[in-house]
């Protein structure tokens, strides 16, 4: 996958595994060290966990040596993600030798996938907690305090943590994530998420609006609405998406879909930037694109994973759309929002993928010319339909070569896209100092492209109009011409 500042919104490689910390409460006496891996949902979940534990007497620390409780929020999406976590557990084991009172808990998707097997395989683990069981943490911690191992991996039909106000960990005070759905019902054959995060359920729009309003009050300027498949958001009073058919006429009449939710959020805070991730092509409808076009504060950027350009592979992946339907969606986006940026996720070497299928992926990319991309070699995941029914038959070297080819093409398209911004004046929200130069700010334009420019007297959180002078394949370089009208 391409690593640069522009992709960090979704999977921040530099943040993977970093210890997250928040301002402490003086009364709290115990120390929590929490590390997160994987998707933004996990980072967002860690904020919920820290919030629950703040009420249980824990302040966060970034110093592993002084921790009373170490939690690692894990990812199962690819085998490599799991290997990284196992290596970290070895490190925790070494620390535990000098601090035997320290307890270790595994949270998230790997906890859900391996359940109590974790306690047998990784002897240092004291506690295993799945993504829907964080409210049970106070009880589970009491168990481990009393010397027993503790496990809760029960998946829920209605847990959305809508009533937990997350604390913001390692926050820049400007951008925040707000989760709107949990779980996923799509059953893509390669994907472990439906098994680790359970069935899809949506959060009460009222609690989403309260969280967004609270963030605005606290000075935040941008929110990203998070879900595995945001377009599938549907609130009809609670319950699983799959049970919507059983809802009453009244519930159906007052239900809120994703297009409506976007409008509610955009109207509630007209000066706040609204982003969302992830969109699934099979569920993205025209009314979502129209809502985006209608409100200036909804950013003009769609992360629209396609995974493959071949109809045969899309079918084998159980992605419920064709290449042609995807093109139609892209054409509609470009027609309704001409300046909309689009990014992809792609998997190379899915079982049975031929050179012809791979060429279809390259030609699909050529058609769309994505602004960004997140590209992966297929990794077989235990329990998925692909693992049960298909042989992982594309040789590793072939997967890697195809991956290289799509990454190279993406880089070319990235440059083509960034070049379209040169010479324009674009609104940028300042997020912090540039990683490469302390004399420059780093922020993003509406299309989610990173923009770097001299600091002058501007501050973090300012909306600034920036004249774009030059670019790389992922970054725009410019100079401020003044505050934007949104400031
Ligand atoms: N829910 C989103 C969707 O359906 O498009 C994203 C799910 S996942 C957290 C993020 C990305 O990881 C996927 O879009 C896919 O490209 C990649 N991924 C998922 N399972 C994979 C696997 N078994 N091997 C390689 N990449 C995988």
C-alpha cells in the first residue's frame, strides 16, 4: 500500500500501534496503556474504551513500564495484522517480567475471532474482549483483579455505544471520528469483518447529532462519520438492518437513511466539515450524492472500494455489482459533483484471478483515475467463505507483481489528479505541522488531498484559502492567500 500523508485519514500507518493518551482525571489512580491497530473504527472504539475506563479509575499513559493495564485493540483483516499483534504481545510479556502486577487484555477483531483460544495460545493474556462487549469491561477487570481470566466475546444485536461519550485520544482538537453503524451484513467472501464485528446496526441519529454538536462546542472543525458500509445506514428506532422488514409502518415512515443523516448533520453544524467512510458501491444511492452536492460543508470526497475490475472476480467476491454498474455510479458522481475525489481499495490475487482479470482491474483504474488508493495482496482469512470454498491458488510472487503494477498505476493517476489542483485557490483546514517541515502547516482540501504551506500567522483549526503552486503524486504545495469565508 502507498504510504504518504494523504492516506492517513483512513489507515494511518504511522499511527498503527501507537499508544493513545488523553488528559487525565486527578482522582484516578490506575494507569491504562492502550494501543490500536487496523481501521479507523478500532481507533474510534479505543476512545470508547478509554471513556468507560476513565469512570473505573484509569488514566491513560504512554509509558508501558508504568501501566497497570495494557490493552491492545486488534485487527484481523489480513494475516500480517495478526502477526504484528502477536509480536507486540511478546514485548508485553517481557515487560510483565519486571512488572508482574501488570494485566494484559486483547480487544477487537482478533479477540472476537480467536475467543478463549487466545488464553491458551498466548499465556500472558488475562482478558479477551470482543467489539460489542466493552461496556462489560468494569466486570471483566474485577475478574482479572481477583486473579481469574476473563472473556466476553458476545456479539450484540443492538449495541452501538451511542450513549458513551468517547474521550478523544491523541487528538489534534480539529478532526474527529463519529461512528454511525457497527457490524456489516455484506458477506464479501474474502472478508472477516461480518464474523468479528457481527450484524449491521445503526446508531440513533439523535445521539450522532449530540456528539457532533458537542465536538463543535469543543472547537472541532471536521467530523468523519464512520461505518463499514455507511450507505447502508438505516435508523428505524433500533435493531438490526436485516429486521427492517418487520418494522411498523410508523417506524418505516420516520426512518432515517444515510442521505437524510448526512443532511441532518450538515444542517446542524453548517460551518463544520463532514466526511464519511466507507462507501460500498452496491449500497451507494443517488440521493447520497445529491445530499453531498447540496451542502458546501459536506466534503467532496468518496472512498469507494471496488476490490477488482473483473466481473468474474467481483461475483466470486460476492460484491453485488458489476464493473458496468460501478462505471455508472462513477459517471453519476462526476456528473453531479464534477470536482469530487474518489479513492479505492483493491485486492490482487483473489483465488482464481487470471492475467485477464488483472488487466480488467488495470483498465477499470484507467477509466476512473482514482485520486488515492489502498491496495492489498489477498490474504486468506479463516472462516470466510473464500477460505472454505476456494483454494488460495495465486502464487505469492504473482500477487506481489500484480500489486506492484496497480500501485504504480495508482501513483501515476495520483499525480494526474494532484496536477489538476495546481494554479487553483482551495480551502484548507489546518490540522497540524507538516511532518517534513516545522515551518509549514499541513491540512486538507475538501477532496481530502494533503496541502502543505508556510505557517505565517495562521493557527491549527483555521480555514485558510491556499493558492496551490506545485504538487507531488500525493501532496499539494502552496501559499496562503487569507482566511476562507468559512473561518
Ligand atoms: N467495508 C469496506 C468494504 O466493504 O469495502 C472495507 C472493509 S476492510 C476494513 C478494508 C479493506 O481491506 C477492504 O476494502 C479490502 O480491500 C481489504 N481486505 C479485506 N479483506 C481482505 C483480505 N482477506 N485480504 C486482503 N485484503 C483484504
